[in-house]
């Protein structure tokens, strides 16, 4: 299309110049924004990609930590299950404790004069009952060496037992043997809850 510049009026020439300048300006601005925006869009996309990669890495770390914690929890549950045989069961704990103490006293060569439960349940602040450590008192007469041997057999045979109190009555006429009261304690019975899978 040929445009005859001389045939145009001055007003038409001015309009043509303005339109041409606007067209050139529009092309320049379009080119500028097209070149600038992809860079900005790419930079923004790159930032989002880095953030997503960081979040993915954090999620992987959390999953690994969760797996490690679950494995340690399972190991702890297995360890507790192995220890449960050393704690008296709720249903027959006096009989269990009597049998245990009797076997250990026989090993040590000490005669038991009596075995008595000390406490079983303590009230909680909310009015319910909370299991407390199970305690029994052992009454015996023995010498120092027999007492040491008896205490060693009590503790060596059960990793959960605690000798809470030891009282020696020295008022006896016999200098070789004394009346002894030993209070031993076990933790409450184990209630191990497993996660249902």
C-alpha cells in the first residue's frame, strides 16, 4: 500500500505521524515487557521451585524422623514387655511377691518371719485411683553377712525392685543376729498400649 504523503493535508500528516510514533512506541513497550516479564516470571518460578524443593526436603526429613521415632518406640515397647515379667501382676501380686521373696531368702539362707503388704492404691487429685508402686515389708532375723547376701539376691534377681527402707533392731540379746525389717518396692503393673495398625 503506497501512501502519497504530498496528497495528505497537514492535519492528516500530523495524525499519520502520531499514529506511527504510537505504533513504534507500542512495539518498543511490548518488546520491553516481553523481554522483562519472562525474566521476572522465570525468577519468580525459580524462587517457587526452590521453596518447593526446600519444603520437599523438610517433608523427607520429617518422614525419616517419624520412622526413626516409631522404631525407637517399638524397641522401647519390646523392652518394657521383657521387663513386665519382673513386676507383680495386679490380680495376684501378694502371691507373686511372696514367692519371689521366699526363693531369694532360701538362696541367701535367711528365714522369713513375715511378709506384709504396705500399700496398694493412692487417691489422685481428681478423685480417681492411681496405681502406686507395690510395696511389701519383710520381717526376718539374721546376721550382717546373711542380710547383705539376702539384699544382693533380692536386687540381682529383679531389675525393677527397690529396697526402700531397711530397719535393724539392735536391742536383741544375741549379738550375732538382729531383727530386720526391709521394705521393698516394685513399680505398678505394666500397661503397655500398642498402636493399632
